C-alpha cells in the first residue's frame, strides 16, 4: 500500500493542502515556529479527504477505518528522532494495575491493550491496522505510516520500574506506563523516508480571518444559537452505593430475570429518564419501530419499550444480544455481563446518533461518557 501522502498526491492533494492551510494559521494559538495542529483537525481532515469512517467519537483503539484498515491518527511535536506518545488510558483499571508490579504489571498492561485492539476490530470489522503520523518540527510537517501492532506478550523484555513509571519492550516497540496518569505510551521513531511538507506560518492570521468573513461569508447573526444535539449517550450500568454496577436481572442481563421462561439472548439497553427530559423528541414514541445501524453497517429493527420508554430493544431481541453481548463483549450464553468486563474493554456506554426520524446509528462510548453527556448543556433540542 502506498503512503497516504502518495495516495493524496495521486488525487487532488486536498489532505496536504488542508494540513498546510491550518498550519499557516498557527499564530492564532502559538508564537512558536513549530506548526500548531489540533488532533481533532487531523481526524476530521483525514476522514474527509480519504473517505474514511471517523471513529473518534467512540474513542476506541482506532481513530478511523479505511478500507477495513484501522487507522491510529497522531500529531505531535518531535524535534528529535523519536517521541513517546500516549496510546491508551486505563483510568478505570488503575486500581487493578496498582496491585501489580514488574513483570506482572507489564503483562497485564499488554493484555488490556491487546483486548482493546481486539474490541475495536470486532466492532468495526477491521482486518489490518497502522498508524498515520503527522510529526511537527520547525517550519515543516513530517508525514509517515508505521506499524500498529499488538504487544507481543511472549517477547516482553527489559522491564524497568521506578516510583513513577514502568518501561518495557517487546520484539518491535518500546513502551512506558505512567502511574499517576494511568497512561500507556509508545515510542514512535521518525523514518528517513518521511514525506516532508514545508510550512510558512502567516504573521497576522487574525486579519486574514476578518477579511475572509467580510468578503466571502454570508452575513449571519453571531449571537443566534445554531447547535443541534444530534446524539444521546445511554449507560449500560446503574449505580448502587455510589458505585457502578450492571444489573444481574435486567438490562444486559435481562435473560437472567425470573418470573417466566426467558431466551438466553433477551437483553435491552436502559434509557434513563434524564435522557427523555434532556431530549424529549430525540427517539420515536414508545413501540414505534426505527432502524438502528451498528458500526459494521448491519441494520437492526429497534424500538423503545416498557414503562416510561425506559428500554431500547430490537426485533428480534436476539439481534441486539448477538451484536452487543456476543460480538462486542464476547460473552457466552449464560455468562453475566459485569462492570469489570466493561472496564477491561474501556467502555461502559453507547452513543445513539440520529440520522433522521426513523434512522439511527449506535456505537460504543468510552468509560464515563454518560456522566459527561448528562451534565452538558443543550442550546437547541429536536
């Protein structure tokens, strides 16, 4: 496969143009001669120019999917020949990891990292993977691709631990884990054959923006809110004694409830009352069927059920279980879903995105996304 810089040049070169354009505006944010680029811009520009699927909202192991290739997108300042960069956070597992040390800790970190790569591959139908890097130096960008590998647990060596971190290698890469930040880093090396993009930073980008607004944009009311909340976040858990837990006889484990004979795949996703209060017209009314598209593009038939429309279910109900319990969580029939399992995989909620009145998409969402969402303000509702 050609590099993405080569692919872009063979087409219209819009990706390189966008990187150069945003870099020219660096003095909006910094006085440095090193270009400033926000990582969200890289994600959005890459997906737009290469017609890739943007996975950044779910915050799984990959930022984009391109022709069944999982892409990790990174931009960072690198004035030397290598740089240690974050590849995973384990905040929800920090207490578990704190009980390990030396070899056991290196192995457990590697296991958790590999499980999250596996999760992303299952959810998005990923066959292969790589990193696309935009490294930033004085007056230039360096674009290159590098391997996106599992950590080879059988080849871990050179383990060194101190009070702040642990470092270790496998047969391809070097890793370090910061205890206080619960963050795993990997060393990225800058190859000699990187694509070099010279950047000339504009001295006064503010005047350019003013001229752009005055000459090119339609007049708009700058004080008028224009935001539409096009998604909601649903938790897969509840609270007991201020601790997260998954109900043993409802929600993901509805199949385990008593009262009647139940299918081993009977399941629903809870829809808290706060969701209906926050976005009262987001979903169709109770028992009205709508399409729910999973990340691998299959379409499920879904609807809200039960009192107060508190349950999101599919028809057949087995379809939701096949996707969420079997494919995503890898649970066997009769195996309970637990908060510990979700913590290992790094997600505990799902995002429902509204396409139109009868079509929605579902994706997984990283741990604590629901808490952030429920506290966020809304300027306009459906």
